C-alpha cells in the first residue's frame, strides 16, 4: 500500500496500457541507451583516462536515472521490475551518486495516480459475485491509497466492520507476461552496470516473485501467516484478513487507524528512534528468526497506532528462505564484525556471492572493504544515528582521500565485476537496503549492530524492546 491518493490525476490517462505501448517504451529505452553507450565507448578511445572515466560515470548515472523514470511511468510488473533491480550494486559510480540512485530505485513505487472508480467497479462486481451494495453497507469510491498494481478503498461490511479493500487495476495481470518479456530486454543494460550479475537467474527470480505478487489470494495467505506469528506482540501489529470477501484480485482486510510515516518523521527524537527500532526488528526478525524475507519495507506500509504499536501492511512480495541462506548471511555479517578478510572471502564464496571460479581475482582485503561499506551499519555493533550531517561528514572524508588513478580504478572495477547476487538473496538485499533508507529518513539512532546480533548470532536482547520481544516469543516457545 502507498501513501493516500488524491483525485485521479490527468497523468493517469497517459500511462501506457497496451502491449505495443509497453514494449515500445522499454524497447526505446534499451535501443537509445545502447546507442549512447556505444557512442561513449567510441569517444573514450581518444579521451584521456581521466576524461574517459568521468564520461563512463556520467553515462552510468544517466542510464540508472532513465531506468527509474521510465519504469516509474508504468503500472504493474514494469514498476516491480524496477523494484527488483534496486538490489544491484552499480559499478562505475562514485559512492555518493551510487547511494542516491539506489535509493531512488529502492523507493520506486509511489508516483502512481489513482484510477477512476468507474474502471474498477466492473471488476469488483465480477470478483465479488454481486453488486457492492450486497457485500458492503458502505463503500467509498474515492481511492484511499494507490500503488503500482492496485489501489485501496475504505468500506464497511454488512456486519458493521470497517475494512480496506485493495483492488487490482484492470488489465494489470494480463500485462504481466508482456512486462516480464520486456524485463528480459533490460538485462543487457543491467549487466552493463553490474557485469558479474547472473542475468538469467535474475530474470527467473523476477518472474516468480512478480507473478506471486499479482495473486491477492496468495498475499492474503501471507498476511494471515504473519498475523498469526505476531498476534499479541507488544509493539508490532498486522491486520486480520477477511478471507470470505477476498479473491485473486480483491483483498479485504481490517481497517487500522494510525499516523503515517511523514507524521512520525516530524516527531521528537525518542519517538523516531523507537519507531525505527520497531521497523528494524520487524523485518530483521522475520528474516533471521522465521526465515521469511519481506521485499517491500516501504514506509507507506507502516502506521503508528495510538497504543504505540506499529502496524505493517502489504505482504505480496515475500519469499521463504532456507536455513542455509540464513546461515550464509549470518556468516558474512560475523566475518565483517570480526574484521577478518579471509573468513569473509570464504563466507562470500560459500554464500554464492563470489563464484569459486572468479575468487582468485578478488583480494580478501578488498572484499572486506567492500562489504564493510555495504553492511557495517547492521553487521558491526556500535551506536549510529542516521542523519544528513553524518552523510556530509563521510562525503567530506571521501573527498579528502586521494582519488585512485586510471590503473587503480580499472583494478577495482575488475574485482567488483567478479561478484554476483544469488537469486534467493535478492529480497534480502532489497530488505536491508530499504530499511536503511527508512532509518535514514527517520534520522533514527540506535546500536543497530547489537540489535541485529540478536537475530543473526543469538546474542541477548540489547534494548528494552528486545527484552519485551524475547519474553513474548519465549512464552510462545519460539
């Protein structure tokens, strides 16, 4: 679910709907970027190494920005493709620019205008098997929220319960195959940004996850499952599903009142810190305790209830993670915590991030520097407050360091290109990244490494919330 939608915007009529229009949009992106990339490479033959490196950085940034822009204009699986691509560690960009563009991709979803209700009413009648008046005593035709594949309306059941009704946009499911075929056209562009990535495996993972997210009956099952896991939790809440009113393209669940993310962002530091810790604990706990990866930790999916609990919404993008993958992620985090290059390199090989055939091309010390930059915020204990001020200080330190010369940049790039992303870790990487973005937006502070160690390494509770959670799950024998 996304932020509340206003009345349908004029842009809604301009969104590409037909298969030809959707394919043309992606095809135009691929062709145009291919031509520009080839032109840049040709021009680089006569440029100095410094100017060639600057030109490649500029072209890489332009490519990612156009991916964000074009996919953000399309509903359905096309936008979901952009969300899945957000886990790529873009090579060829300075740290500051890479982080900015990854945040744009990671949060890609909310610039979608709502759809006029008249286009949804026919679908609702068909899915529910009756006119709305026979199913609900009241139904608000104004969209309460809008997102990439559907929008949400408030309603009241015949029994007087307040509910929210998520309705899938007409034609979205039918466009999935076209979108997924188009997604494969993007693989060569993504591999330009991350040459070590297994494009075939990425495509297969996108097909499976996106196909599942379009099935609201499966989402209802996911939501019921997680609601049972946290029922009675001291600071986490998940709404119950009205199974008898839900179908493959309509999902009805309990209406929950609460403050949205923007209101919490304006709150005082203690409230922001508590809220951030709850968000962190929800997603990291589900992953490392229950082996469930939720791939959509977007702040539009949280509500701060009057009783202080945080309500979590939207369970369409989910993957069950096997024990081996959880152990691999914990081993990587432990090696980063211990600052052990050899141990980390072995953990990366065992976890599938560094194929054995390429391992000799990567120095263990380089792998450690790379992973500390990506994971230190949650892998290493120590208090950290996410803030713009911290980011500016870090960027100042980066500028003060000596910039590597052309040969050094080529060596670094060669090592980065040896890494890949295992398909079963894609949602894990996305979850970690978006949670970090959320904490940054909250300017939240905590010892994130100590909290994560509870879930990753079985360490004792690091905070009062951790103690309350441990007692809750202890009573339930988990």
